[in-house]
C-alpha cells in the first residue's frame, strides 16, 4: 500500500505509484499488502526538496525510514522519480520468495521402473533487470519579461519595460542578457526648455544563484534620445552611456516551469550622457550612480 501526504509539495500520488511500479523488478504492489509506504515531500530551508519515506507493517510499526534532499533546480517529476527508485531498492532488498510446501509422502512403488539419467544442468544465467526509464530533461534555458522603474538615467524617475533570457551552465551559475527601455518622458532639465526623453539599454553578465536568492555582475550600455519640443527649431540629440552594475534578485517558483523574479540593480556610469544648452555650461548629466527596480515572470525550458 502506497500513500503520499496531501499537504506536501509534488502531491502526485498517481505519478509516484506509476514510477514505483515501473522501476520495481518484481510485482510487489499487488494485493494483499504486507507493508505500508508513506511518502512526504517538503521544501527545505535552502529552497530545495526534502523527501521522507516511511515503511510500516500492518500493525503500524515503523520498519525503516529514508530521507533524501535535492536542490531547488530539480523539477517535481525528477524528485518523484528518485524517491520511487530509493523506495524500490529498499523493497526488493527485503523481499524473499515464499517457501514452497513440502511434497506429500508417497508409498514405495512395488515395481520401480529404472530411472532415466538426470538431464544436464542448465547453464547459469544472469537475471536481467528491466531498463530504467530515462531521467527528465534538465531545463537550462529561460526567457522572461516584466516592468521596471529607473532612477538617475533621466532627469526624473521613469517607468519602463524589460525582457531577457539566460542559460544555466552550472548548478548555481547562469549567464544572462537583458534589454530594457524607458517610456517617453517630458521633462524640464533646462529651466523653461521642455525636453522629450526616452532611453534604451542592455546588460550582460554572470549570476550566482543559491536557493531563491542570487547576485549578478553586469556590464551595461545604452543611449538616450532627447529633443526639445517648445522651441522654434527643435534640437534632437542622441547621447550614449556605458558602465558596470551589480544586481540582487529574489525568485519564487509558481509551477513546474514558471518563476516570479524581483530584482534591484545599482549601476556605476563610467561614461555619462548630458544635456547641453547652446553657448552655456552643462545643465544636467546622468547621475554617476543609477538604480533600476523590476519584476518579471520567467519561463524555463
């Protein structure tokens, strides 16, 4: 008899029973049951999965327990597969074939016939185990999109949107790229001069993830488009900026493939854009330190 806790993660009893029946070399799940297997899957403090397998007899006496832990990047199906494999090894190790009843005694044959020579003993053959099902494909790529607020990249706080993707090249390391743009903004960095401003930028760099938390080191580059709109002769301009940034992030899974990410980024501009009035000194420059705060939805595949 097999049960799985209803309030646990990966609450998929039918999937667990199917995987257990698939990896068992003997039909040990057929009734009548002589043991009870209980499985419970929980989240650990590091964001991974913890699995507890408890084996009991019909009198509810605990025979043995097994505990396994798996990293947060492991998908739910793979956790159930590994738990079923551990349970199957325990069950087959302790299963012994039933003893055959002794043959009934027979009286002596009054006229025994001569016995034929015994047949040659068959050559011993190594029992073959059924092939194990392949492990689920590990998801290494992701795409994401969301919104942001930028501080210091334009004369005023401005909203925007961003999208990006990444590749996991190690258990806790990814390489990520993002493209983002701020919404058009009307501002007055030069007194009465009204300026129409919007920006576009990109970032690239590695990220280290541990559980639900992560940190990234990035290179960023972009441009600002600005144009005066309340002058007789509008003055359009494109100003570039370049720098480095550090990003902190927090992720929370909402399904087998989806994650919600919140991030905050601080950037240091090595080359800063600026607005300049004719025959006058610079009135506004991009701040030396800028910030971006965003939220996005990630899809892993």
